[in-house]
């Protein structure tokens, strides 16, 4: 590996770490396309991205825990089903032909452009609803009956299971999917959803990495370089980026996803032609 490639990997890790801390995602949406552009096979890119995400998400979650912002119970409620679905994703990733894996990943990126915008609209709607209800109603919502508890458990399984499947299949943390689902299905605010999502990503990424390592897909040196860069990036984002206007961050992220999706579709077409 040349010095230039090492610098590129380290820089990409930093960017992924910044996205992880600020948006509650693992950073695979950046890392997987980058690794593919450097000549790695798609399955290696997915597997190595998972290893990097373990380091990045762990660093961000430890910091959130130190600041008292991490609810371990909520994390485990989504992480346990994610452990199972992550292995299903790993199995499917090894089963799919490369062009199909790339194409479906491109579809995921495109859908994320919509989900980021949807998340913003949901937040605005939730603020309006919270202003309309009384303090007593808020208190009542914190003490749901058995039906509400059952529904909450089901929704946590759906949210965590979806994130785990994406982690194993595409090498992403799954946070771009989990955060909107937490807001929609679990009625959580954006900050709580991001912090919980990052905690779940730690466990899903460990599961996905273990599954890929068993199959010999993980490039350990590359993953560690990306992960160390991500460790630095996540420290920066959790401290400073929340001060930036949401509109600027949202626009930049959606633009990045759109560009990456075009590139991935192009790579999928090239692979299909071979």
C-alpha cells in the first residue's frame, strides 16, 4: 500500500467518523464506495468497512456514555435482533453477484437521500405536536399500558433488525435507516435517536465483522487505518458539529449521498458488462 493510499484511507476514516458522531451513522456510505474505487472487491469493501465502523462507533458511544447520553437498555433492545439479522446480511452479501450487490447498495444510497429529508420533516412535526399537548399528557405517555409496551418492543425489533441486515449486507452501520425509524416508530427525539443508533451500530458492526472475518473477507490493516481515522473524526463531531445549522449539514449529506449513488450505479454497470 502506497503512502498516498494510506493518507486517503486515513482521511476517509476521519470523514466517516465525523458523519458517525453527528448523524448517528457508521460511515459505510463513504467507506464502501472509496474502497471500491481503490480497487477492492465489493465484498472486501463491505467487510472492511464493518471493521472500521466497530472502532468509530465504539469511540462515539463511549463518549456519549461518559456524558450521560447513552441509554444502554434502549441500545440492547434494538441490538439483540440486529445481531441475528446482521448474519443474514453477511450470508446474502456472499450469495449475491457483485453487480447486484453494488446496484442494491446504490438504491440504498438513493433512498437515504429521501430518508434524511423525511427525518427533518418528522422532527418539525414532532415539535409542533409537543407544543400542542399538555404536561400531563406527556407524563401519561411515559407510562404506557401493556399494549403500548408490546408495540414498543415490536418496533424496536423492527428498527434494530433492519439496521443489522443493512450492516451485514452493505457494510454500513445502518444508522441512516435506524434514526428515522426510531423517530417514526418509537417517538424519540433526534438527539436521543442518534445516540441510541450509534450504540446499536457498535454491536451490529461487531456481528457483521465476525461473520465476514470467518469467511476471510476482512482486510485487517486497511480496516484499522480507517477505524483510527474515524476515531479522530468522531471526537471532533460530537464536540463541535452540533453547533452548525441543521440545513447546511442536511444539504451537504444529501448531496454526498446523491454523488456516491451515481458512482456506485456506474460501477455496478461496469461489473455487469464484464
